[in-house]
C-alpha cells in the first residue's frame, strides 16, 4: 500500500495542499505537525518542515522512517537563477546540490564531501510524469538543476556564482537536503518549485508579494501529479 509524502518548508507552501485534502488527521511529532489523509484512495502525509536544510532533513526522514512514506513530493517556491525564469514559472529538479557545502580548502569541488556527491538525481519516472501533467495542464515546466543552501539569496553576485558553479536554474533552502535523505533511504523523490523572486536585491520584496500565489501554482501541479501516480 503506497504512502505518499507531500512536503513543503513553509506553512504557505502546504496550505493549498491541506485545503485540497479537506479533512485530515493531525499528529505532532519532533517539532512538526504531520497531516494524514486519504486522497482519492491514496494515503498521503503532508507536512511543512520549517526553513532550511536541517529542518527539512528532519521532516523528510520522519515522513519516511516514522510515517512509512515510500515516495516524496516537495512543493514550494524558489529564487530564479536562470535569467529566462519569471515569477510563477515552474521548475522540476533534475538533480540538486548544496551550494553552501564547502571544503574546497582540501581540494574538493564546491558541494562535495567525501562519500557524498555534488549532485543527487531526482526520480526519472516522476520527471517523465511531470511532462504528461504539464501538457494536460497546458503549462510549460522547466527541468533544471536546483541549488540549495542555508541562506536567502538576495544579491546578484551570489546568484551568479551559483549559476556558474552549479549551472543551477533555481535556488532554495531545502531541496538538496531532502534529496540526500530520499536517496540514502532509497525513496523516489520529486522536487517542484514555482518562482517567487529573482534572488537579487529586490528578492525579499518580490518574495513577500508572490509567495502565496507561487505556492498555489506549485501545489496545484503537485496535486495533479498525485492524481496520476
Ligand atoms: N531568494 C531565495 N533564496 C533562498 N530560498 C528561496 C526561496 C525558497 N524558500 C522560501 C524560504 C525563504 S527564507 C524566509 C522567507 N520568509 C520569511 C523568513 N524566511 C525558504 O524556505 C526557502 C524562494 N526564494 C529564495
């Protein structure tokens, strides 16, 4: 019996999902609330982790190890790195990295630690499925690399460094750690983000203005993915 984890980082990212579920059971565990429901006959567990790689690691691990989820989909917003991306555009992660993981002093590349990898690849089947969902919705979705770090990026210099170093399309603060958890626990994962800002000097104002609407765009797509899984 499959059990799907649907995760976000902020309350605003999961609110549209909970609204769609209607009724659910709430469980408090390890500083998070976990919302369990049956959605069109599929068992789902929804949670927002709180911001950053540590909190998202805890929540992803809990959804898998404690609640028994065997697949994880992340819905949220992101800063644009690719200049072609605009507010509201959708990005599906092909692979993810941690842009603030740095032991280059020992000659390693940015984002690498021994026995780790610079990139963690997302589940190819769900990436394929997203193409079908996108065409059904008449939406274009960009597949690209997502770079994750424990900082809200609000300057061109850092953004451009992330573009040059990781060839990232978008950046955020949780996907890269969720990817490591799911990969280690052999759970297929799918990370979808809708652009809320351009990770530049205006990022915080843009983020505040578009968080809610962009989170809804991402959540609608993810729920359509669940319908097809
Ligand atoms: N430019 C950017 N850089 C890094 N991450 C992002 C994101 C994605 N999310 C949103 C949120 C920003 S921090 C936050 C937000 N609101 C209040 C407090 N902290 C964090 O969960 C990461 C969107 N734009 C980003």
